[in-house]
C-alpha cells in the first residue's frame, strides 16, 4: 500500500473508532463519582479564581467585545435549554432516550463552571450576582444528587428534586431578564 493510501485508511479507522466510542463517552461512560470529582474540581477552581480575583488577560480582552459576550451568552442559553430538554423528553414518556440523555445531562452539567468562566470572569453585581449564584447552586444541587449523597430517607429525593428543578426554573426567568435588560435598553 502506498503511503497516502495507508494514511487515509488510518484516518478512516480513527474516525470509525471515534464514532463508536463517542456515544459511550457522552452517555453513561463516566461513573457518578467521576462526574462528582470533575465537577467539584471545576467549581473549586472557579471559587478560588473569584476569591483571589485572578483574570486571564487574553480572555478579558475577548470579553470586552460585545460579539464575544453575545456568542458565549447564546452558548449558555443553549446549554441551559439542553439541560431542560432532558426533563421535556422524560415528560413526553421517551424513557429509552431519557436514559441516554441523563448521561449527557450530567456530563454537560459538570462542565458548567467552564462554560460560565468563558462568558464571564466575575459573578457580576446586583441581580447579575444573584443570577450567577443561581446557576452555581443549580449546578451544586445537580452534583450532590442522590447517587452521591446517600441519604435513604423518604423525604430526601423529593426535597432534592424540588431544589434542583426550582433553581433551574429560577435560572430560566433570570436569563430572560438578563437578555431583556441587555438588549431592550440598547
Ligand atoms: C446562565 C446564563 C448566563 C449567566 C449566568 C450570565 C452571566 C453574566 C454576568 C455575570 C455578566 C457580567 C459580566 C461582567 O461584569 O464582566 C454577563 C454579561 C453579559 N451577558 Fe450574560 N449570562 C448568561 C446568559 C447570557 C445570554 C443568554 C446572553 C445573550 C444572548 C448574555 C449576554 C451578555 C452580555 C451582552 C453581557 C455584557 C453586558 C453586561 O455586562 O451586562 N448572557 N452575563
Ligand atoms: C444548570 C445546570 C442544570 C440544570 C438547568 C438542570 C436541570 C434539571 C432538570 C430540569 C431536571 C428535572 C428532570 C425531570 O425529572 O423532569 C434535572 C434532573 C436531574 N439532574 Fe440536573 N440540571 C443541571 C445540572 C446538573 C448536574 C451538574 C448534575 C449532576 C452531575 C445533574 C443531575 C441531575 C439528575 C441526576 C437528575 C435526575 C433526577 C431524577 O432522576 O429524578 N444536573 N436537572
């Protein structure tokens, strides 16, 4: 086999392997504990960054640009809507799909502090701070789900899901307000 053909076969083989391993990685590939540790690491890193006031100069430059803010804002919007899609699918009775989506819900949810950081390096002031904290609390309740916090009491799961879904609803309302304030008056 000539060298370019060999190279092509290698690339094809790689794509086939990637295609078959991606659903596993995005699905239930990671254990509940791994999500927890990754999420804990990212949220602690964000907390430390906020407390010491460290800024990534390159990102600060990008964040001064309105188009960048808009693009990453829409990224966050898509992210939150995707997290909600899981709930919608379940309500529609798509149990099989909902199981795959649960894995992705946890995977994307765990990466949330990173998405946030690329949109804003501060929690903001006033309502923006409440908004950012709501996002982080929705994230933290998600992280401390019943697979991690093993409280075997009948009240625990209803209290947990009410807190997680309640914060997620508040997030949607604050997001509408954020977009409205930023655009309606400009
Ligand atoms: C969960 C979702 C979101 C969170 C937690 C969030 C949070 C924030 C925060 C804390 C700031 C202040 C940044 C600073 O002071 O440097 C900010 C600014 C901004 N956001 Fe968002 N945002 C979200 C979604 C969105 C969406 C959906 C859009 C628009 C499509 C958007 C557009 C903007 C713009 C244009 C700014 C700059 C103007 C300003 O500081 O008010 N954001 N965001
Ligand atoms: C801002 C981010 C998040 C949002 C907006 C969000 C939203 C939601 C919503 C609306 C539900 C309800 C689904 C339903 O039963 O109808 C849900 C369930 C759930 N979420 Fe999240 N979530 C987020 C982050 C996370 C994270 C980071 C994790 C864990 C790593 C997580 C774990 C779970 C689990 C395990 C359930 C299923 C509860 C059950 O089986 O009854 N979530 N989430």
